[in-house]
C-alpha cells in the first residue's frame, strides 16, 4: 500500500463481509480465507479518528500561510493504530471518488490519499524518496533532497492529495542530526502541501518527537488520539465486551452459539490486556482451529489452547503458582 497502485487496490476492493441470512453456505476454504482477512471492527479510536480527520480537513481546506492542523495516533503495540489509519484513509478515498468521479476515458485518476511508512533509520532524503515512490515520481541518485522535495510537492498538489498518512512515526528521533533534518522536512511538507497530515506511532508521547523546539512545534499543531487498550468498563458502558460481541457476530462458524464469547469478557480481557490486535488474533485463530477440527464453535477451552503474541502471553502469565521468597528469622543468642 506504499504505492498508489497498491493503495488504490486496497481502497477500492470490497472488504470481507460477514455471512448474511439467506446467503448460500461458503466452502471450507472460503471460510478459512474469510477468518484470515476478517472484517474491520469499528473501535472507539476509529470513530474518533474519522470524526477528527473529517473536521480538520474542512478546517484546513483554505488555509494558505501556515501548516494545517494535524493528528497523531499513538498507543502501544497491537492496539489497532495502523488499522484505524487505513480504515479512515479508505473512507476518505471512497468519499472523494464518489463526489469526484474521473471523466470517461481519463488515464489519470485523482489521488486523494497518500500512505507513507517512515523507513528505519530515516534521513530526510530517504523519507522524501518514499513520498516520491508512492506516486511513481522518477528519482535518480544525482538528485538532491531539495530537487526531490520540489518534485513531490508539485506532483502531490497536481494529483489532488488531500490526506497524507504517515505510519511508524516513532522511528524519527529529532535529537540526532539526521532525525532533526527529517523532522524539518515533514514541517516543510505540511506547509507546502494542501493536505491534512495524520501520523501514527508507538507511544509517541514517550519518544523524543515531543521534546525540544521541534517537538513543541509538532505538539502545538497536532491533536493526539490515543489508541490504547480498551477498558473492561468505562462508566456505565462496557467497550471491550461490545467489541467482543461485534467480532462474534462476524464469525462464520456452523455450531457457534451467539453470546458465548461475551460471557468470557473478563477472561478475554486478561488474556489480551485489552489490546484489540491481540483479541482479534485470538478469536480468529480459534475460529480457524474450529473449522479445521470440525467443532465449528469457540469455547473457553479452545481459547486456552491458542498461543498469542509475546506481549499478551507475558501479561497473562499465571501468578498463583509463584512461591514467595523464603523469609529468614534472625537467630538470637
């Protein structure tokens, strides 16, 4: 998805759909493929991000002199940051193409959304080269960073890019010389491109991105959206249980009884530490296992047999068998 062709295919391909009443039954292979791809569960972070992006794109639409307001999606690993980013990007792409269909016979469709990954050890030149690669802008080794930047700004403006999604932003370290130059490049792009920028990264507020003069500039322009683990309970609401219910309703298993998984909300929260990525992986793996072994349903016993990512397994390590350290009584003469 870090090229226009790949992004367009992602955005215009219908996402997986859960089974509907009256649909003919899917084959085993179709159901395995479905649980592998699976639906996108709309979490509170996705809803909040969608609202904020829509508002900020309108807010910055006619702003000319300074950088437009931006967004930063932050949170721990496996919290659903990239999923939220891609979901909102796809919605923006589809909304734009519905309102602005390409003229018949046009060979150049508009490119409303750009998706760029910050490369490891990014320098300003390697990052701007990623921007160029997305739209297929020719870059040679002899070109300077300034020349590539000028070509990117011209082409992105001509292509009508309105939303720039930058993932893995935590890889930038403005305390280093190369990191500072890369951060300055991003600031330059936000001022030259008529687009709203949305960044995503792991625990961004704990990184050097928010420190020093450059960090103050970013913090002064960016709204923070935390995509963290879901609490089991928030006031009178039960957001984690609601997500479990949505996942269960999307399953395609022949013998699974609705309501089974929400009854195990406390257990599932303990297993996954409230992380959406770990939760969906656990249930999808259990569904695939249930299809393979013919049980066609998910039970707590089946969930117990699934090995999860290391973060979730470390959080879920049982503590009841740990013996307290021995105490030594002082002996008195």
